[in-house]
C-alpha cells in the first residue's frame, strides 16, 4: 500500500483501461451520431424500451435461480438454463392440451394459472433432481468439478428433451384474450407485454418477500452468510439448499411461461441464450444479491433492445439487431473485468473477490 | 434368511433407477435406433442390450451394497433388482395401452413397445420381458460370484464379441483388401451381426487367451529381461506402431481416412486445451474462438474467391493464421486471467459466442462472407504435389499432432510446466514462490490458442470451406469432454478421448443423434465416479488411488488439482 499509483500500475491495467475507454468512446460516439440521424421517432424508442422491460422481467426471474444458488453454494448452476427450458416445454404441452378442449380461450385467466403452476412444478422438480444427482455428491469437491458436471448435465438435459419430444420447434397456442394491444399517443403496447412485466414484478416481489421476511428466507440468508455457523444455530443446511434449488427452479419455470408469451416458439436449445443472459444479469447486479439480479436484468433487457439501435446504427454498422446477443456478452465480459462484484455487490467483494 | 431391510430397500431402489434409465433410453429413441442392429444374428440386437444393460449395472450396484457374500442372498438381491427394473418397463407398456403417450413423446411408438416385448404378443411379451430382466439380474449375481480371474477373462470376451457384432460393417469393409483373411471374417459374420458359431469361436478364443494370459505375471517377466532387451522391445513396439500409423490411410481407404482426419484435428485441439485446462487449470469454454480464428484467417488469406485478401499459398497463410490465433489468445487472456476459475469459464464462453456472432453478422460480411462462409480455400502443396484428398491430408494433420504432442510432452516437465501445475494447485502459494502469474497463465492461453488455431487452419483446408455454423459452443464442449474423459492433464488420454468420443460416433451412424446426450451423461458420470479419466495422468492416479493404483479406502470425489484458486 505504500507504493504510489504509478508503481502499482501494470501493463495489464493500462491495456484494460485502453479497451474500456475505446468501448466507452464508441458507445457515446455511436449514440450521438444515431440521435443526430433522426432515424427513429420518439415513440419508436419508447416501444423498444417497453420491449426491453418485458425482456428484463423474464431475465430477472431466471437470474434469481443463478443468484440464489450462487449465494448459498458459491457455484454457477450452469444447467439452470435447461431448468428454464423445461418451463416453456411444459407450458406448451399444457396449453396445447387446454386449447384442444377449448378451455384455454374460454377461461384464459384460470388456464394461465394452471399453466404457470404446472410449469413451475416441473422446473422445480428438474432443479431438485439436478441438485440431488449432480451437485450434492460434489459439494466438497474443488470448484471446477461441479461446474463441469453442470455443463454435462446441461447438455444431457437438452438432448434428452430433444430425444423425448423431437428436434423441431413447437408453436405455442395463442391466447385470444392476450392478443389485443392498446395504442396510447402513437405507442403500441401489447397486452402480453403488460402481462409479462406485471407478472415478473409480482413474482419478484413474492420471491423478495420469501427471502427477506419468512423464517426459511432468513435461514437461506444465514446459510449464504456462513454455512458452518448456520448449521450450529440449528439450521438444516441440506434442506435449505434443496429449498433454494426448488425456489430457483420454480422461478425459472414462471420465467419460461412468460417468455413463451413474448416468443411463442419452443425448442430444445432455447434455454442457452436466455440462460447466459440471465447469468449476465445476475453478475451485473452483483451475484448473490436478489434486488441486484432484478436491477441487472432490467438494465440488460434495456441494453439489449435499445442498445443495438442506439449505439451501433450511428457507427454505420449494418443490421445492428443481429449483434444484440454480442452486446449482452460484451456486457458480461466488461462487468467481470471492471467490476466483478456487480453494481450492488459491495458486501461480497470484501470476502470473496 | 435374515437380511437387513435396508438391503431390500436398496435393491428395490436400484431396480427402480435401472428401470427408469432403461425407460429413458427407450423414450429418447436410442434403443430403437439400434433395434435392428443385430449383434449375433437372430439372437440379440444392440437395442435389446440397451434395454437390459441398465438392469445389469443396477444389479451390480445392489450386489456391491450387500454386506453378505452368501450366494443365495446375492442371487436374490440381484434378481429382485432386475425384476423391479423390468416391472417399471412393464407398467409403462401396460399404461401405453390406455394412454396415448405418443402425442407428446415422439418415440413411444408401437415399434418401441414391440422392441420391449421382444416382438411377441403383449401379455407373453411382458412376461418374457420380466423374465429377461430377472435373468439379467441373476447373471450379474452369478458373474460377481466367480473368481477374479475367470471374471476378467469372461468380461473381456463378452466385450469383444459385442464390439465385433456392433462394428461388423466396418470390419468387413476394411477386410475386403486383406485377401484370404477376409474369409475368416466372412464366416464369422452373418448378413447382420455375427453368426452363432462365429460368436462362439470369438468368445472362446478371446476368453481362453485372456484366462491364460492372466496367469502370467507380465511385470515379472519384463523385470527378468536385460535392460538392453527391454529397450529393444520398447523401441521395436514404437517402430511397429509408427509404421502402422503411417500406413493407416492406405489400409483404411478414403472413407475411414476422413474420419481419421476428424479425429486427428480434435486430438490436436485436445492437446492444446489439455495444456490450458489440464496443466494450468484454466477452464476455457471459448476454445472454439481460436479454432474459428485459425480457420477464417487461413480462409481469408488463401481463398481464390472475391472475399479473399491476398490469395497466399497454404504454407505462408498457415503460420499467419497461427500468429493471429495466438495474438487473439493473448489479447483476450490479458484482461481476464485475473478472474477466478468459474468466472473465467463464463467469460471465455462469452468470447467464443461473440466471435461466432460477429462472423455471422452483416457487419463483417464483406470480409468473412457472413452465413455463406468462405469457399475454395487453398490446399497445401509440396512442390507440384497438391495434398488435396483426405488420405494425403492425414499426413499433414499427423505432422501437426506430432509437433503438438512433442511440445506438450516436453513442456509438461519443464520449468514452465511445473509453474503451470503450481498455479493450478494454489495460485497464492505459487505467486509467493516467485512465479509470474500473468505471464505464466498467458503462455498457457497462447499455447492453447496456437494449437486450436492450427486445428482450425487444418479443418478449413480439409473441408475446403468455412461456415460460421461449424464454430458453435458445442465444439468447445466436444473438446473439453474428450480431454476430461481421457484424463485431465494426461497426453495419452487425449488420444483415447479423441478415438472414443469423436471416432466412435462417426463410425456408428446410429450414434449420431445421441452424441451430445452421451457426452453430457459421461461428463456427469466421470466427475461423479472417475474424475481422473480413462487414461489418467500418473501423478493424479497416485493422488487419487494411493500407491499401487488400487482403490484407496476413502475415494476423494475429485482431483484436488482442478481447484484453480479462489
């Protein structure tokens, strides 16, 4: 600590900061020149923002699974994207079943509730199986071992779904009651977007309440703080871990149902990209931090929908929305390099980084 | 009999697991894919083996957990396990008579039910299935009651017969060039699978030889030979192997040479990733990025199409491709090598995806061809000879493997290799010992990028074109699986992993649909039960299994070596 800043500065730091500055300049320059081009109207931007919010809400629910499991086991549950993927699959089959009897359009609210409950149940079940088979035996193993197991489990689940249900895409039946849209001063708002945003905020509030105000939530926080001490206080760590996986799985299942309302196509590889983005959101907000995951997801959703048009159009890059996934990955790389603790992750920074 | 109730419970539990695994193998379509692949003509198909094998394994697992070695107990426990497993399938079959599973599960077809019930009428078929499951359990019991020596010989003989039956077509295709030898094989094989006498002869021959050999103490004989003789034998073996490898393309023909080339490219990249993950302990999930960079650099520099830049020859462009790959490795490595193990994995994954997305985008289309890729990539030439076909390219790939293998083996025990392993074991201690963390890790990363770039360049010449679709995340997982299953940090393990994971699926077309299912399952299985891999690195075997390679009393769940710091 006695060294001056000049002695502490290494070549790596210089390199990182040059890259960071270059990206910042590109983003600012791109935004300014895009705005000066006047390609998009004001309502166009608002439309993109609403899309981003809906997307962010879905990412937030998936991110909960990553962040809670990380908080307790200090492990990236790489197979969580497949837990998410099982949600849309279940939702699709239940919805098709309900649609064939005409119940889906006769009672849309009850149908959605049934779909939601079943999907949450199936996803939670898969998360629990994962925990039991793949992670529990490896709890004391070195860090990379469960990560490799998780990658294996992820592929196993993907291709099991492919084998069981086929490699094609399933169309999700449209719910008539949700197909309308409102137009408020030139801005078109779809009912599905409203349902998704409201649903994800509601789910997030429920999750937050569980973690913050119930006894088991208190136990979860205690375990994530210090496993041994929690055990000494009479908390059954095993059952808390199981509960955490179940809760994360259920939340991913709910995310799956909402996701299919936005993008009504279901296939076996659909989990990977949303999964990685939700992980990015969790890291962005500060992994292990529940409100952080929500904040990170909303920011990421906005960056993804507004970002390509705002940053890249001005730089003269053709069809910028092709690069929206790249933006999410670049955010991930940058946040891990510059602030691995995330936006709200102060506490973890001290003991874990 | 007074057997504890826990043993019964375990047997029933194992039976249920076995039944569910068998059910899953059926429902994902694997059993049906092999449904007509007869191993022994008219007797047993690979599909039936897949249906029954889970019962066998679970019965073994039940037997292992039974404390008493009383033959009756063992037989009853194993039989119960098998029977319960069969019952799971039977329940599904009966349910399928009333519920239409097929509207959701695409493989729950009448064909699958017919396979499960041995093509017999329903009721008789279910009873036969239960009986077969029971017999499978009893076979497991009988097997475990045999003496060690007989058991080894027997299992080897069974394996060989299964393999011969499974690879019938391939063996016959190769044997066509072998003159009179092919008649022996023609006698052993039927239209599909082996003939019954052929299988019997192979079984007795292999079993007999294995039994006889197991009585001979090979190590003792070797010790009694003079050192000179030992050395002569060692070099003789190497020379023979070398000649065989050099003649392989000629022996195998064009079709198999292509498979060999694919295996070779994966082995080459596996050698590189082995340095990064196995030696230095940096889990790199974006390894495909350097593969893509190597392939695209070569493509852009050599193609005769309009998108190309300089239209160079292969031998000029390949080193340039390697340079670009290494440069990319260093540029990526510099900022991220300070990250912790699991974050490093995710960042590299992100990097791999960024590269793929950029290559696909319209932004780089003028240079890289977008989704149409780059065609007409230059072939390597020696003088006037153009190395264009798969048999000739094998030698280029082989040269690459030899160089990579040589570098990897020499580096492993060098100062640098030891630094890598020190960092892998404990970063803080290694740094305190004076190892320059950033430089050492960067060297590992750059070395990995070098081999990956070489693999990519060879892949591009082999195919003659590059498409962005060839560079998805799955390639990284492919290579990672092969080095983990071969044995992290073990150089022979890379070859074993490459042959098993890349070669087998290419040889058996039926496997193609289930490759990643099997990869995933085997990654999980290896981490849970055999983290050191199929051909473990010597040091790691010692760490995990004590002095003599025998099972240690308390098996550690995983190599401590993979902890890359915190």
